[in-house]
């Protein structure tokens, strides 16, 4: 199961890289090419995974991909990004807070604390931008993209840390996808800068979590 999740995440990131190369647009001061979401290849279904309303992708084992509240996006792209990433960060913080209490490895607890600290700061930053730029704008439908896991599996036959890694790998992969799209489409340079920071931080954490999964659970 752990190996399958790693393959899913690596496949998502590979698809992003291939799409970015095809588009060939450098953005946001990060040197990362923009993402054309319409070019993402479809992924075929496998048992055991729930994925709701994710465009051009179907289920794979051990990973649930929850959609944003509404698939009808509206309003400026930057507002959609803020609304989606705000909800996404709240999900990560909730899972990380659970890991602080139940995590078995000190590495997991440290990662959880890092996620809480960094993403809480980003939440506050996005809230300020939302108020400053879109004070009168009603909540948008978000980016109409999958969120990745928003909570841990309740399958207690697996160790807590394994379930945390599985969920957070999917969660981080979705954040990288949203951030890459923001590097191409965002109007405000602040959003592009935030997107670059998210990609750098979470791609690094993906690599670390893949390593732990392989080391601890034979991924």
C-alpha cells in the first residue's frame, strides 16, 4: 500500500513536470514552468480509494482526493486560489495536530510541528490578502481541483505514522498542483511568490516522507 501511494504521488509530480515543459512558461521568480491542467493524463481506477470530482483522474488505492466545496468556480483566480489553499491548509494543520498527539516517530512529530507553524503563517497572510483585495467578494467555488486527503484513514490495522504519511503525501501533492497553476495564472506577485514557497517546501517534504515510508514500512 505504501509503495502504491508513493507511485501515485510520483506520477502526479511527473505529470506536472511534463505538462510544465510542454507549456514552457517561466513564472513567479521561482524558475518553475507553468502548468496546463487540461494536459494532465487520465489515471485509471484501482480499488480502495475514494476520489470525488477530480478532473481527468480516478481512484487509486489508499488515497482519497476530496474536491473543493463547489466545482463551480467564480471570481478572480487569485481569490479562488486563496479560498482553496485556505481550506487545504486547514486540513493539513488538523492532521498535523493529530500527529503531535498520536505520532510514534519523533520525525513525524517534528514534521507536524513544522507544518503547523509554516501553514498557520500562510493562512494569516492569505486572510490579510483576501480582506485587502476582495473585501466585498463572496466566497468563490475555489479552483475546482482535488484537495488530496483531508483526514487520516481510520484503518487502525495500520500504524498511525503510516496512515499520516499516506494522507500527507496525497495532501502535499495536491498543494503542489494548485501552486503550479497559480504560478501561471495569478495576477498578484504575492500569490506567485507564495506558490513558489509552497512548491519548494512541500516538494521537499514529499521527498522526506517517501524516504520514511520506504525505511519504516518497506514502501
